[in-house]
């Protein structure tokens, strides 16, 4: 099983500032990496697939990068609605696995 | 618009059984692999079962293999999860979700989740 490790576990950011979230895989997943946003009481929402392709309707303030084992999600300018927990997920092989999440808070 | 609506969660005793359902609308259900993803405070997000578009192929996480069964009825646009021999660590919110890329996929549509609590 591929283990996904996210850092930091939490991040305090002021509105308007940027944030950089990291995700590391225990072995190469090529570009088979997705990012999700989750708010309290809601299901995860797909942000990024293929490491850097924004999902439908996702604003350009979200960008993804990386290949192999190291990936980054960048939020360029945090709005109030962006404060949430963010998860990465590899879908390179079965079982697909998720990271433990990064909580982005004010 | 696309909707996935789960039902069937609740409180069950250890060793008991429960059947979850998910009704899907707004997309051609029979074209897509579907999955059950659960979320618990202790283990985070975990994809526990996958089923192919026809239902012919299924995949399970080791944590539920032999106890849970995923199935689908394409005529009813419905996905199911039969859960037997439930344990306390199965307590979680269970989501049904679509995996558009086949066996190994991201998940682009999710239901609202149904809570399963296993406790005596």
C-alpha cells in the first residue's frame, strides 16, 4: 500500500495570503495524484487531478504541481471560503490511498 | 445536476449487519465505476470498495475483505454496500462516489454521506 504523508498538519494563514501544502508518497505515483477540499459536515470536493489539472469549476487560485513522490498544492490568495481541510490522494494503484490532511485555518 | 444520495446508516451492535444504498441521478450510472469511501476520526479517508461499471469486477480494502460486499443495480441507478460482522472500527461516515477513470481513479462526485455507528 502506498502511504501518503501530508505536511504540515495545520497551517495558520491570514486572508489574502498564499499557502503551500505538501504531499509525499512512499513510492512513485507518477502524476496520478488528486487534491480535495473538505469543509465541516460536507463531503470532499475534488480540486485537482493528474497532479496539476484543475477540476471543473475550480478557480485558478488553486494550482498543483509535482511528479513521482513529491507534490504541492498552492492557494495563491486565501479567501474566507478556502479555510478548510485539504487531502491528497494517489490513484496509481489499488488500494487508492489518501493523506491525513492539512487543516488551513485563519 | 448530478446527485448521489446515500441511506441505510445507523446504530448497530458489534457483529451485526447493515446495508447501505446510494441512488445516483444526473449521469449515466451504468457507464462508471463506483466506490464506497469512508471517513473516521481515527483513520481518515479510506476507499474500501470499488465496483466496475457492469458489476463484474469488485475490489476491496484488506480492512473489509470478506465482511463487506459491494454491488450495483444499473436498472435502478443504485449502488449498495452489504456490511456484515461489523466492528467498532467500522464506525465512520460512508460516502458513495464516482471514479471516472476506471479501476484506479480520483473521485469527482460524492454523496452527502451516511453515518454508521458500531457500538454495544
